[in-house]
C-alpha cells in the first residue's frame, strides 16, 4: 500500500481523453473523473508502480460500475497491456510510493524556503537606535534656521497680521492709510524674501514693520502740513498756547 492519498491534476476533468471517454460511454465528464479516481485509488493500493496488474477488463468494468470502461481506457491510451496483464501508463509519475515521496519532499522544500524568506524579511530590518521624535505642529515652530546661524522669527502669513501689529504701535497711519501701509510692507518684503538691504534674512520682521509704519505716518503728516498722529485713543502731551499777537486782536 503506497499511502492514503493520490495526486490529481486540476486540468483532469477537461482533458481530451476524459471528453472522449464521456462520448464513448454515454456519460458526463464528471462521472468519468469519478470512475478514474476509483480506478487509480485501487491501483495505488494494489500495486507499486501501476504495472503488471493481473486483472481482466471485465473486473475493471465491475470495479467502476461501467461496462466498456477498460476498453475505452485502452482506446484513449490510459491503459496498456493485454487482458489479464494490464498496466497504467505514467502511473509512477504522479502516484506510487516514489512519486509521493518526491511530492512530499518538494512540498517540504517549498515550505522551508517560504519560511526562510519570511524570516529573512523580518530579520534584515534592524531595530531603530532611537525612536523617532513626534512631529511638531507648524504653529509650534515659530523660528526658521538661517545660513548665518541665527533663527528667524516666523514671517507673517498675511497682511492682517502686519495690520494688527502696526495698529498697536505708538506712531502709525490711521484709517485706510494703515491698511495701505501694511499691504505695501507685506508686498515689498515678500518680493525680497524677507531680507534686509544686505540680503541677510531678517532676524525679526517686527522692528522693521514698526519703523515702516512710523515713517509712513510722518510722511503723510508732512504732506498734509500736520504733525504725526499718535496711536489711536491717546491725547497729545501738550496744548499749544495762543500767541501774544492773537491776544491783541481780541476784544
């Protein structure tokens, strides 16, 4: 007895020999496959290599419960020999103890290779020497390194930030002039990459914005013939006294 299992190819039900047997015997292909399995299992149990089977055609017909089955096998080339001394061609290629040992060996080798590949994939990845640090949120990082080694205060993202900063200064433009001043400052600095006149990145944009707002306010006041305005909500430090000439013209 060669074992308790046999090999069957996936393509067996649709092989041309199975189709011919089904036509000759007047049964469907699935029935032919079932009878073939019954025959091959019996041969696996009763012989070593499927050769020199000392049985008759009629016995094989009774074995599979199908008259003419043995003759049909001879016609399609799946049974050789003469009545009383038959053999199954290539039986030891798929079944028999030698073929099964070979199949088991191939399976063990394949599983071993698969296991080694899995281990290799797992082992070649070393443990990190240091766990990665958590990524900081953008708003938490308010500085940017420069080529000079200094850290640059994060530049304003839009004009509104500059507008709010300028409005909080002691000397700044008023009304629409404040908005125009903030827009002009933002556009000019964005165009040069927030660098000073020497091409060095600004360490902090706020002092320059404070000076820009004060200059804008003085220039506007000079054009209007007025003194620069203080911050909104503040009062002048002194009130000019009327001149002596004015007093002479009063009654």
